[in-house]
């Protein structure tokens, strides 16, 4: 039976457009240096407010990736 081990990291992506784009930004950034990304779980959404309006959307994302496979 094949066994795998996964590591989970937390990243925060940001966007001036939307929370979805902020989450995608975190995944894209992680993908630049990590292989075998498996799951992205959005754990928190927030925004920076300037002059009473949303200026920056932020998404905190837990990402898992495979580090070992037998």
C-alpha cells in the first residue's frame, strides 16, 4: 500500500479586485516554489478599508502539498 505525507502551510494573498483573486494570488505564489499542491482551504477573509471603501481584499489560505510518497 502506498503512503503519502503532506505538509500544510499558511499564506495570505491580497488583491484590489476581490477575495477570490486574493486567494488565487496566494496559490499562484506558492506554486512558484512548491510542487504537488493538493488542497487550498480559505480560513479567513478580511479587507483594508480606505476612505470608507474596500481598498485591499485579503485571503488567508491553508495549502497542503505532498512531501513524501512511498
